[in-house]
């Protein structure tokens, strides 16, 4: 058994990194894919060639699983596809129906990573994924395996109609199975928060409804722990070596990694937290994901936000529906807004080519790249991007960020001793230029 990879070298803004190196949930996408595949197929699944394009699939020999390395898919989607594909005994390609509400809402916007196809009866439209199974080498006769999301609509706030474009309560479609092409920071938000945390909650709700033993297990854990059901160990997984203040409130489904510290009065609701994370006193984390080795000082508030590893979100900061890159710092008292006060229409964000497109969301925050330093008291408008390696110092002339900020606009270019801030994430064209200049010096 071999696994073949189609490499996607495009850099995802504002991080200036290929998708497979970006952290989704608490692990890099590359590692997430490898773990799923090797856990299913076992140690006998060897790495085959790495391709650049679909046309190279004709070189595949023997039993093989092929995927594009910028695709994020969860365990449920992966296993559903592989089991259906193996049962046919034919070469198969994963697909999802265009009419599926979860995929239509989150997977399709801002993306160019799927091909359009038709259902076998020719009446419906499919989106074909770069995910194949070949039982005995390449063949041009490839059958589409349609994977439904079986999504559940989950309401998470009841708000006045003017904030939801007269559509009623704010809701999300939480899927049982999910796939998305990582081509924008918005896709990271969808994968980690909606498909990750909301999807986990939807599967727990399904298990409670359909399984008597699932209900009994949750009830029994609550009795033993002397806690409410969603605060007991049946719904909250806590790693080794954690220090959690008795006054902290943790509501599941939630997952907390090893060696974490949770301070007094912290509130954590349906979150995923990695290893070695400090959540200080009074922090409020709702439906958010925090990567390894992050530090959240007191009274920091995160709502539907994804923070990659080794980052600091300082005290009294409010992040709503945002994505923060690794090794970054967001200063105290900063606010990332998520709602257009006047123009009541879906927020736009940049795709992988830098073109602004509608995301289909009425509320959405912003993105900060890797190795950024954001000063205290900044206000960032919805849908904006701050490129990797940028430093922003709050000043009377720039305290409110109303547009995307590039590396060339970073304040460290203009302040004293700013040269100590190094650039670690150049754009692809700049890497090529540096390589060319180094050869010219010879």
C-alpha cells in the first residue's frame, strides 16, 4: 500500500506559507493527514512519489491512496470515503454534493481547489476532491464516491434581526464529516472552529440521541465526578500534568492537552486547547482553539477564534472569529471587530490570489500572520489581514486598521532599533529573488 501526495506550493495569505505547514486545530496540516492515513492503513502504508499535478497520477502502481497536501479532512470523512471506495473494488475519487448546506456554506467560498462534476444520473452537481483510492494502479475509469456531511444546524446566539440580515438566530451547520481546501485564512477558521469544535459537538449530540449507552456513560461520569454532565470527564478530556483552579468553569465537549494551567475564574466552553498552554485568571474562551505553548494573560477574551502555537494574546484583548499565526503577539486591550456597522451585507475576504470575495458570513473577524507584533489598544476592522512579520505600534495616526497591512508597511522599518525584528516568512517571489541574487554574486 502506497500513499502519494500532490504538492500544493501556493502560499496562503497572510501567513506566506504553504497550507500543509499551517496549524489546523493543534497540529500542522501535514501531520494531521499523515496521522489519519497511517492510523487507518497501518505501518505498511509507504510514502510513494510526490507529484505537482493531477496529470502525474498515471504513474501510480499498485494499491494507493492519493491526496493533495492542502486538503483538510476529518477522520469521519476519510474513513467514510475509504470504506466506500474499497467496497466497490474500483478506482474512486471523493466528492461532495453542491447542495449540501455545510459544504456549500464553508467549503466552496474563496476556493479554486475542486473540480465540478455531475451525479451518475446527471441531475445534480458534485464537487470532486483531490482525494483518490486506487486498488490496483492508475486507471482512467474513476468512480465518484459522494460523501454527505449529514450536518446539523446549531444555533449559538439569539440576536436582533438587524445583525443577521433578517435571518433570525445566528447558526452554523455542524457536519458529521468535513473536507475543505486550505487556500485562505478563512478556511483555517472554518476547519478548526466550525468543522472542528462545532462538528465535535454535533457528533456528541447525535450519540446522546441515538445511543442509550452513550447517555449512560455521560451520566455515570457526571455522578462519579459530582459535576454537571457537560462539565464531567465524559465530555471534557484533560491531559496529564494540568493545573486547574477549582473556580474555573470548563464546559464540554472540550479537549485540554498536557501540562496546561487554567487560572481562577476562567471560563472555557467547547474549546480545543493544546499542550503547555496557560489560560490566566478571568479569561473567557468560547468555541475557540488554542495551539501548543500559548500564553493568555488575565481577562483575555476569545470567541470562535483559532490561535496557532507559541503566541501571546495579552490581557483585556477581545478576538472574535479570528485566526492568529504562530509566534505572534497581540497587545493588551486590542479589539478585533466582526460586524459591519452600516453595510449589512456578507463580509469579503481575500482568496489565495489576493482577490476580495464574499465569504457568505454576516460576522467575521480578521487574520494575523506569523511572527507579528501588534501593539496595545489597536482596533482591527472585519475581514482584514496583517501579513507575517509585521510590527504595528499604536499611534494617533494608526490605531484603527481599516485595510490589509503588508510587510512593507510594518512600523519596524521606521522606528529606532526596528532592525532587530527579523523576517522569517517572505513571499514566494521574494524567495526566488533572493536565490537569484545569491547566484549573481558568484
